[in-house]
């Protein structure tokens, strides 16, 4: 996997947004709030997504619909996590995960689409830990045209390279109602449980769980040894 400095960048959602923007990659409009009474960027439209700047698994994430909910949510995040809040415009559309594997070149796996059949169209901490009471279906490959698939995979690769990731990662993307993709964030150490998006995508190209994990180890060994490794 990636080096510690890359994990440090990737886990800080604010720094990640800055890097993505500097590279010219599309990402939702955002601002940062330190406290509940911090100034708010005037050109942002509700609803908004708010989340702690450096938590994982969607901890603290919530959707807010007005200024009162926003400031209440920022206060709750500061009280619980003692950190800044990343505030983003909510992209009301399809959510796509793109897994990546390898180095020089990194390969984008088939996109995985998250299907929300009930409740809010956001992947919450409760969903990820299977305590929400609802099931989020994962479809792979996502039902996209060949051109759109290639465009999203290339965006994921560019995000991977922008952060300096190694070996594997997962990029989370939203498509708006016109099909324009936006990078939400990158996971430099994504989940590897059997129903995770990365493993689902690997299964789609014929890599069962054991084969995929062996391939991941081989990818890292090849990087260290600069030679092809077979496991």
C-alpha cells in the first residue's frame, strides 16, 4: 500500500480537496468551517454534506438542508471530533466506486455502482457497519456506456496519481443528473472484506478473493523488487 505520508494526505479530506482542485480534477464545491459560527461561503447551494476533516468510514457525515441544520451539525462535529468540518455541495446523482490496482501503470478496475433503494442516497457509517437496517446493493460493472466508463476510470487513475498512491486504492465518485463526474474522496487503504467494492470489482474480472489478495501482495513485491512476482 501507500507510504505513510500519502495516507496522511488522503485521510485529510481538506488537503485532498486542495490537491484535487490544483490538479484540475472535478470535485464538489466546498468550504471549511472551524466552528458553528464560522463564516459560510456565500455561493454554495443546499443541500450540503458535512463531515469531519479526517475521519474514516463516513463517521460524522450528514446531509443538511438549511443554515440552522448546518451550524448545528458543525457544532456536533466539533464537540465529538474536535476538528474542522468539510462542507460540500451535495451531488444528487449516482454513486460510483472505482478500485485501482498496480503501479506504473495503475489499472482501474470495473466501476461499482451503489444502489440506494430506500432512505438517504448517501453511504453512511451505519450502512458500512451493517447497522442501518437497509442493504446497499453493489452492481459491477456499473451500467455506464463504454465512453463514460473509460472517462470515470481515467479520473480515478488521475486522482490516484495526484495523491501519490501505491499498489491499490479506491476513488469514490458521484455523477450529477447530466452525467458529469465529481471526485468525492480517495481511500488510500480501502476495505478488503469480501463484499467491499474493491473485492467486488476484482471478482468481476475473474479474481476470486484469494487470487486478488495474492495479486495485491505480488504488486507490492514487484514494486520493491522491480521484477515480476508470481504468487
